[in-house]
């Protein structure tokens, strides 16, 4: 071996040691991570850069589009709130060129030069936007959770597959090294036989007796409500706080839950649980937000694993409303040989050695993504599925939807993940919750 090889190898190992020390990840895993294929570099050539449309210009949509703009140009933006759309258009104006502004996403999708859309609408709009975009042959980076209901997932999968578009769900923890390492260790039996997964998600918010106010001029409120029932307007129903209403989202169950349940499922390695029970811990106040701020659920998987999902004060922006319960936001995997705790900031284990010892070459290796948006952009070129494909996103979102149905029916439920139907006692009632009535004209026909 030549001298250059030795020097560059030494530098590589130094880089790994520094990265391992900074991240708290084991050296063997960092080495593997850094040896993995380099991410595509943002291209300066206009021809190689995808053309992007942003639909839903709130906090997350704008953040995602910023992230995507490392690789391509945002040429059009759409929001039912004109102020949000104009704000995004200003943000993405480049060299004096302002993106086109739309109030109806179907018009944006008519633009032939758009290769991909980034969508950050509230949960109750995800499905129709994704279906319309797939039909318009646009690749999609769509926010989590995939859908508002179980049934919507089947429709989105069909549209994505029939139209052969690339779909990445915004469950970015799949591209995080800590979660990847945890799931790989669990799948390879590092903590023995997996027995329990404890999922702690930040709790929701309590609030009621909201003041009805005139709809702001810049907001197309009927379009914002979309498939959900017509309701009087107050600000707490709309931007950002939509997540605490059953009509538009799933409260804490699908807010952080969409991320952590996805990781739980990745480690468990099965399609879905077979039994679900859930209880409201802190009910919503009368005449206020409709999702409970605190809940607890137990899911049983076919391999005997129990998954306990609970709300916690940690990371909840509205924590002052909640009782302290001492648990942190994250996941704990408990096996016959020990446990691993993981969240976005750290990974720890009952015994350090569980993390330090490298997995053998023959170990099960989970799909790898260095960075969630990069993974999407790379998939646009390769036409291979990204790490959070539409089927993966559907199965992971289903966990939240199942918990919601158990909470709303107050029943212990049996679920057949293969047939995607409830069985046994209470099935007739629970199956009615698989789909929701969509207010016209915002049903599937709206997506073309
Ligand atoms: N991946 C993550 O970590 C993460 C973090 C936060 C939010 N999210 C997800 O992002 C989504 C948006 O959340 P947010 O906090 O940014 O909400 P937000 O209320 O700030 O933004 C939503 C935007 O969508 C617009 N909108 C509503 N209906 C529309 C339609 N039919 N067409 C076009 N625009 C429409 C709203 O006017 C608003 O500007 C949610 O689904 C949420 O779960 C993901």
C-alpha cells in the first residue's frame, strides 16, 4: 500500500474519532457512516437542478422547501393564505426572479416544468395534494403523517404507484444516525429478544371557549377547511393549532407520534400491531380543542412485543398545562439482555458495551440514508424508493390512526395488518372509523 493511502486512511480515522466524540455514537458505526456513498453535491448547473413547487407555506413547508432549495429552484408557491404564499415567494426570490404565487394547488400542478413538490399543508390536506401531485407526475416530498385516516393511505399508495412518482414522507428520523443504529442493533438481537418498546411523545394542549372572529381577508377559509366539516372561524382552529383538533389531525398521537411510532415499527420489523387499547389521561376541556392532551396506549405485535405509547411533559411547548410525569421525549427498547434509550439528542444503553461492540459483517443492515432531503433528491435521479416510501409511511401512520380509533371508540381492538381491517369484538364500530366522510367538493374527485 502506498504512502498516500496510509495518510488518507489516517485522516479518515481521525475524522471518525472526532465525529464519534461529538455525536456520542460508537466509532465502528461512525466509520461505516462516513464510508458510505457521498451525498450528491448541490449542482450549480441550472439544467441539473430540479424545479420545485411548494404547497402549504407555513412553518414546516417553508422549512422543507428551504432545505430542498440546496438542490433545486423553488419556482412556484401555493397557499390558501395569501400572506403565507407571498412570504414564501419573497423568501425564495432569487436573482430578482420571484416564484409564481397560487391559491389553488391544482393550478400550480399544471406547470409542466415543475419536477417535484414539497408539501407542508395541515394533515387533513395531505392526501388530496399528494394524489393530485402524483397524477400530475410530480415527485413528492410530503409532510408527516401521511394521511388523516387509514383509508386515505390506500388511495395515496395507488396514486403514487400508478403514476410512478417518487414519494418521500417527512419522517426524517429515518435518516438520523441514532435511530438507524438503534433499530439495527435491536433487529440484530443486541438487547436479546425484544420485549417492550416505550414511546414517549410530547403532550398536547388544553384550551377552550375560543372567540369567534371574522375570517382574515387573506385566508380562503373554506379551502383551508377542505374535507373537514364547515365550522365557525377562530384563530385557534387554523394555522399551527390545527393539530389539536380531530377534524384536521390527531393531536399528540400523530404529531410527534408519527415520528416515534415509525421508529418503533422500524425496530420491530413488522407491518402493524394486532391489538390496540388506549385511554385518555387528560381529556380535552369542554367547548375547546378536541384531541386529548395526554393519552396512553398499548399495542401488541404478532411477535409478542408490547409497545406502550405515552405522552410526556418533555419538549411539549404547552407543558405548563400538563402534569409532570418525569418521562423524556424518546423511545426505550427493552429486551431480555438490556435496553437502549434513544431520542434526537442521545443514545444510551443499560450497558455501554451494547453500543460499542460492532455488529458482524453478516448482520442485518437496514436501509441507509445520510440526510432525508438528499435521499429524496437522489431518489429522483435513481427512480428508486426513498427511505420513507409511501408504503412505509402508510404503515407507520397507521399506528397513530389505530390509537386514535381506540381512543375515540373507547374499545380494546383487534387489528389484522394483512387485511387492514378490525376483527373480533367492536370491529363493526371500529371499521366505521377507517374512512371519514369528505365534505364536497373536497373529496377524491377534487384531486382530478
Ligand atoms: N417533519 C417534521 O418534523 C414536522 C414538524 C412540524 C410540522 N410537520 C408537519 O407539517 C405540516 C404543516 O405543519 P405546520 O406546523 O407547518 O402548519 P402551519 O399551519 O404553519 O402551515 C400549514 C400551511 O398550509 C396552508 N394550507 C392549508 N390548506 C392548504 C391547501 N389546501 N393548499 C395550500 N396550502 C394550504 C396553511 O394556510 C398554512 O400556511 C403538518 O402536517 C405537520 O404534521 C412536520
